[in-house]
């Protein structure tokens, strides 16, 4: 990540309700197949190509992604501002009953991708999990969002489950299947105070988004 980009805490008081315009175009997808056999079930997930590029935009969904949604009361968010405008953000929320940390949002504005921001923001989540002694970091993505899946795999995440009818009853046919991914902290990883980069925003970092 370029040194000019600085990750700051995004306070709930200021940033709650901020829309994250998450969208993407893909030429590939991970094809999820579920086959019932006499002895059980077989799941296969293989990368394949679409016949033409497929685009998903925020306008497709009735509820766009927003920071600090009411159903994540314990959420915390961090982001990067450029000229006072939010250009990247990550939000996490502890899943208390399972002692896992959920990444609820991760967004990078298109012109700022491929610059290490995604990795830097994910490191914030991982270090938060270590500091809070969470047993895993978990998140949701879609089988058609190949760039996101591949990014998470590169960050050390692995498949921990799927839901073949999360968004609709024809998710398998539409090639948009919910994939659940997880990252497990190394057993010897014990961050000391100040190592995780998680802190409240400083007065000089307070900017209004455009």
C-alpha cells in the first residue's frame, strides 16, 4: 500500500449509514455442483468462464451495503480517505456466541484497487481477531465474484461452508452461490498492545465525506 494512504477508525457517530457502492464485472465464476449419491452427497467447486462478462451493481439490491447497519450493533469500521472522500473501508463485528470475528463489509473504490489497500484493511481485521482472542475471522462472498474469492484465498482464507439457496431458490443455476470463508489465527500469534493498528481516529484525521 502506498504510504500516502492512511487507515483511520470510522466512528459510528459520523459514518453510520454511509453507502458502500459494491459492484463488479466478472468473466469467470466458481461453479458449485451438488450431487446426491447412494452413500451421501458430493460437492464440487470449479472455476469456469461465462459466455460473456457479467456485471453486478448496487442497483440490483433493495438494501445496499451500508456502514454500521442496525443489525450489527457491535460493529467497528476503518477506512481510507482521499481528499476527504471515503475510498476504502472494512467493517467487522464479533459473533459472540461462536467467538469468531465477522467481516461484514470490505470495499475498495475501483480507481484505488491493486494498490494493497485490501490487504492492509484485512490485516486490521486479523489483528483485531488476535487481540480479542477470536478463534477465526469469517466472511461471506459469492461464487460469481471470482476476484473477491481469489483475494480472500490469497489472504489465507479457506472455504468453511456454502448456502445454495441464500439469495434465491435458483442460486446454483444463476451461478451466484453464497460461499463462507474463514481464516484461522496461527496458534503462536500473540500481538502485543499497539501492534494491531486499531485505534480511535485522531482530531486531525476527521474529514467529512463528499
